[in-house]
C-alpha cells in the first residue's frame, strides 16, 4: 500500500516575508531555496494570488 505525500505547511510569517522580499526585487529561486519551498512556482503563485491560501 502506497502512502500519499503530505503537502508542506508554511507559517504565515514566512509566506509574508518571502512575498515582500520578492516584491522588493529578490529572485524567486533564491527565496524559494531559502524558505525551503519545493519550487519557485509556489512563491510566484503566492505573490500573484495574495499568498494567503496559495502555498499551504
């Protein structure tokens, strides 16, 4: 029986900080790596959607 991967849950403060730094000009790749995100796409989507519910 295979187990499904559980999506990571990121604290609100981390999401807010990463999105603010992205808007300030830091790169998606650097921020995603620093924040432990599996992909910079999560951060890009979060910035575009107001980040509240975008990356769990």
